[in-house]
C-alpha cells in the first residue's frame, strides 16, 4: 500500500516550501509530542543506560534521555527537506577533515567510513556525497515498504548510492571501484555475528564488519561523526585513517581495530551525549546470552 509514501512526499513538499526556522520549530514540537508516547520501559532503559555509562544523576539522565529522543523531530524535518538542503548544503553542514578522506580515496582502492547513530547520520551521507565523495550507504530495510521506498529515494536524491546490509558482494565491488562504504557500527547485533569488546567499561557485543572488510581489501577506515549546534549548523568530523594490521592472527587484527573504533565512538558520545541514540537497547544480546 503506497498511500503512506505519497503522504510523506506531500509532507516533504510542504516542508520544502516553509522557511527553515518554521520547520525547525515544528520539528521540536513533533519531537516533544513523540516523547510523550515513548513507552515507559523504553524511557527507563535510556535513563538506566545513561547512568551506567556516564555516571550522572537521575535528573541529568532523564534530561539526556529526553533530549536524545526529542532531537529526532528536527532530524526528520531535515530529511523531509532534502530536496532543498542538497542545493544549499554548505548552509547546513561544514566538514572538518574532508582532505583526509580525499587523500584516502586518491589511493584508488576505496575506503570505509565508520559512523554511529549520533547527530543526523542521514545528513552525514548527503554531506559527503554533495562534497564529491562517491558514497555507498549501507541501509537496513524498513518494515514499512512505503517508508523504505521514501527514505531510499531521498538518500539517492541527496547523492548516495544505497545497498542493503545483505548486499555484501556489491559492497566489495564498489570498494574495488574506489567508492567509500558508509557503515554505522554502534548498535547491538547477534552474538553469532559480533565480538565482545569494551564499551563504556562494560563487555559489549560489537559489529566487526568495518575492520573485517578493510582488512580483506586493504583499505583505510575513517571514523566520522556529526554534531549539531544550537543554531542548527552541523559539523561533520572526519578522523584520522585507521589501517587494519594484517598479521597471521586475523581474529586479533579485527578485534584490535574494532576496539579502537569503538573507543572513538565512546569518546564522541561522552562529548555529545544528547545526540546519541540512547533509546536503543545496546546491551540486549549480552543479557540474553
């Protein structure tokens, strides 16, 4: 059923007509309204994870939990405004360290961008693409076919090439052609697919895909994170390249690099805790072991 898709398209057209400030206000209102309907157990989970990771008071944990959820309102508005934003990307995003990424791609072997669910990660891909980085966004298929069609259409509109997580062969093909592969690597995964590493001082099931792919193809990994200031301007921070050491111990090579990338994520979350996805049950697979 495509009615929701056309409804999203209609809402997007309206948002593209409205001034940026009005959409920002609507986004905040939407985010605050949505927070009311977040189940109590999910709110409790977010507060519990924040206290465990950051050692803050109950009041501060509650503030951070709400702030990290409410920001999805303005984030959604920015996605709906992609047709406008792509023509004025410099008014929305500044990139620090773009030259590092360009030098990495100049080697001709492609690279991997290791990101997290912090800031507007959808806009991150668009900012890289609009800056001339040939980017493959690795997406998770949405439960709603209408939502899946809409978000992937808009990701493509802003310049990304999209493949699903199941498209591993396509990822390797694109790497060999010199593309950057964008991987978000901060969510829980199955114990079968993950490796146990340190994250916020706790054993955590982590995704080794970036390190595994980089080791196999001998390409650099660039940590990259988004931060949004109070004026609505995003800073996209590109870190120094990480190369996976290739020894006889493949498992240890991948473990060591994934731990390094996981520490980078932790450092960013500690710096900007309001912008991380605390509603996600990050340690679920560890409890279910």
